[in-house]
C-alpha cells in the first residue's frame, strides 16, 4: 500500500505505474477524496470542540 503523501507527490508516476500493470486507478480522485476526508474530520473536530465549550 502506498502512502498518501507519496501518491500526492508522485501522482503522475503512480498513475503511469498503475496503467503499466493493467490496473484502473483514478489517482486524482484518490487525492481529492483524501482531501475531502481531512476537511470533514477537521470540521467534525471543530464542532466537537464547540460542543464541549457549551
């Protein structure tokens, strides 16, 4: 399994490697979904923090 940081920094190489191996992979989508996940986790943590203050 590849580290997300590596995928992000080497997305073209990862995409090409997948293609060479005959694997369908949308590397851009993987990065986009990881970014959305991080944003949602941050939003959840902010809401929990606000809830704890009240």
